[in-house]
C-alpha cells in the first residue's frame, strides 16, 4: 500500500485513546498494509495507527527481522525489573532519552483473519510492545521519563525544528 507520514508531538490524535478496531474489512486491511509498509522504513521498530492519523487500536512492529502487526492488542504480561533504555519515538524525531521499560513483554491481539495472535519479546521487542501499547492509550514515552529528564526532554522538544515547522 503506502508509507504514511508520521504525526508529530503536538498532534491531538497522539493524546487520544484509540478505539477498538472491530470487524476487519477492506479499510482495516488497508490500514494493516499501510502500517506494515510504514514500519519497514529502516530504523523503525514500531508504528501505532494513531501515529499515521488513524485512532484505532492497531500497531505494527519490526525488530530483528520479526515483522508483524496486532489488532486490538493488549499488553498482558511484563517481566523483570524495569531497565532504562535509550528510547526514541517517530513522533518525537531525533531525540532519545532513558526510559524505564520491563525487559520482557507479551502482547495478545488479533490478525485480519480473526485469529488470536501473541507476540513475546525481550529487549528491543519488549520495549517496542510497551511503547506501541502506550501510543494506543494516548501516551507518549516522554510522560514516562524521570522528572529531571522530562524537563530536559521538553526543553529539547521546544527547540526542535520539526515542532516549529
């Protein structure tokens, strides 16, 4: 289908809780195709539907050669003490800050054929599952930062050329 433009910090859709996908059909099939095309741009680990302007509970992931998607996903289990990852976000381009995430995660959702799918990951995939789930809840990773790091991050966001564009 199409590589879609990524919505950036300040776009209200990124702060909105996404709606359930519901029954798959041609529009949802097109959304999944666009998510998969968009996440396969080099350097991308995940893309949530609201990042491409669609407020539905769906995301695609692309980590270490594992590419897929989930519809109406739920983060059902995390394990391990949270570890600080240098996390970035396509919606906050060019910036990375230490963000605490669990080192293991399991998400369950659906595929287009209605079957249940499970994605289990460690490290970067675990981080991506948690990050994309946050997007579907209308939350950016910046809100998870420690207060002093968040102040620094917001100062960097305010100076970013893309924010002023």
